[in-house]
């Protein structure tokens, strides 16, 4: 499970982080890996959705990639949507459409106009970090309640893609990261640290030029880290699996 940065994008499925993790896992176990990918949005109903997937697919291993975007990326359109509902959402989409035409961000007055909008209307993210931690911990617990699935969580690295309000975004990322690490520690879930020993330049190289999606290097590194963690989870789980259980 993951956001678009890990499960979608311009790369074919076997070159994305999930496909690479599956290859690493298959090579380590000598077993065929049947990969099911689900793109997720961390809304409050996600734990119930995941419970349905668990009942349907009965996975032996679950990997969850956590995105920082829902809490670290703040914008005026999101502020309008949260404050005014459907009318605000329509105004926000109109603004994004204009920006998406390509010429406006390069206009000399664009940054000044964006600064004015952020400081008059205000900017907001989709969720507070604590909301995401609560939702994701409920998802983790849903997976672990099956008692037959190993779980690996891959947190996102610091949000270098944010170019406005970076200090606030970094603080929100720290709250999200610490909350996810804390939940994983309480539940004894593997959660590799993607930021360990990584400079800003290292992490930027793992992103595309916009910073939101992963580059080939980013997919490769995440896939290998996830594959290794999944293999460790499989080793712990394998003795308890029935001999007839498919892998």
C-alpha cells in the first residue's frame, strides 16, 4: 500500500519500489511472490477499507509506504476546500488549473501573489500529523490482528519538495515521523529510517525534478530496503505458516 510516489508514476510496475521489493523478497526466499498493489489515501475510513482487503487477499506480508504529502504540503486551495467545502474546492481547482498551464509560475508577480494569498487567506494541509498517526496505527493494528501477516512500514523522508513554509513542513514531518516510529515500536513492527545518513543532496537525487515523485534511484533504494525488511518479517513468520500455505 502506498501513495502515488511509490506505486504509480512513469515507471513500469517492475521498476517501481514495490516491484523491486518483490524481486528482492523472491530472490531471498526462493519462493514466487504474488504482488497486489493498492494506492491509498489516509482518510479516517482507511482502516475499514484495509480490513476488507485483508479478508479478500489474505496476504502473508504487508508493506505500507507512508507519504508526507497529506500533512506537509500546505496550500491556499486546500485551505479554501477545508474552510468552505464544495465552493472552496471549486475555487481552489480553478487556481490550480491556471497554474498548471505553465506560464503563471514564471511571471514576475507570481511569487508575490502567492505570498499575499498565503498571508491573507492562509494555507492548510489535508491532515494534521497526529490525525495521520492515529489513522495509520489503526491500519497497523488491523493488519496485525490477522495474526498471519507480517508487516513492514516504510516512512517517507523529510519533505524537501516543499519550497514555501519549509520550516513548518519540517516540523510537521518530525511529528509524523516520531508518531509513526512510536507506533511501530509499540507494535514491534519493522520501520526502516530512510533519512539515516542521507544528506539533502542524497534525498533530492531520489526524487524527480518536481520533488513529489520518486526517481529511478529513489525507487531502487526504497525497493531494496523494503525487500530486505520483508524478508526479515518472512523469516519470523515462516515457521508458523501451514505447509500448504501459498507463497
